[in-house]
C-alpha cells in the first residue's frame, strides 16, 4: 500500500507588535509615546485589545496628558497601579473600562489630584463618564441584585451608577464628609424604589422586563 507524505501544516506567525504607532496617541510630533507596553504584554495575544481599551479610557484623564504610561500584565488582581511611577498593570481576562479608570484614578491620587482610598478610586472612576461605569465597583457597596439587573439592562444600570457618583462628588464639594457612604445609601434607595416600581407594574399586568426579573 502506497503512503503519501502528509501535507505540512502551514505555520501562522503572530504579528510582532513593535510599532510605536500602535499605542502612541500623541502623534509623531509629541516627542514621546503615550504608552509603553512591557515585553510580557507585547507577547500576549490580547495586547492590541488591551492597548485600545486603555487608549479609550485615557481620553477622559487629561491630567495624564504628556505622561508616558507603562502598561503591564497581572494575574493577582483586576488591576494594579504603582505609587511612584506612572505604571499600571491589568488583567486581560474580563477587562473593563471601569477597571482601567480605577487604576488611572490611583495615578491621580498619588499625584494629589483625588482623595486617597480604594472606594474613592471607584467613585471617581464612575463619575468621570458613563462609559467608564461599564462594571459595578469592587470596593463600594452596591445592592446585591444590581449585578443581575445589569445583565438584562446594562445601559440603565451604568447610567444610574454614573449619575449617583457625580451627585456624590457634588455633595463632597459642598462639604459632605461622608460622600462615599452617601453614594452607597442613595444607590440602594434609588434601586429599591425602582424594584418597587417594576413590581407594581407587574401587579398591574404590564411586565416591564422579561421573566428573569423575578430572580432579583
């Protein structure tokens, strides 16, 4: 019986992401790159996606203009930030704009532009822009059922988080010392009122959401 040699499998090479224009936002006349990924990030298959997300978020942080950010990878947490250097590390798995914004707020905190603390970083990230509220905060307390609701109507939940966060910072500017606690209480109050409204509509025979609403 004749046997024919197998056709060699074509090897596909990953493109080498070494061009500065992949992460340089300032353009060729800026004099320095906006971001410098570590070698570990350059080798990661999600490098382009990670840098693109960071580029989107950085637009809302003009305080960091002219600063070259070093971007690395971490598996210990969703994200990390250095105290003495403009470095952040992110976990590409389930990376959100809110996580990136949280770490950028840390960079502002270390430069005296925002109050210290993890809860404060959560709040300032949510308040920057509604598109940076694409995930629930990790340190601020939120209603347990809010995450389930975000799976059904994410834009409404994101808008609620952003709106309450902005109002909380307004109250801080007016002298409210417990503005973080106020955010948690106000979010819980508004969400409880929304659940009551939906329940009443259901009793009146006008369901506002699919049947999964009963889960929360």
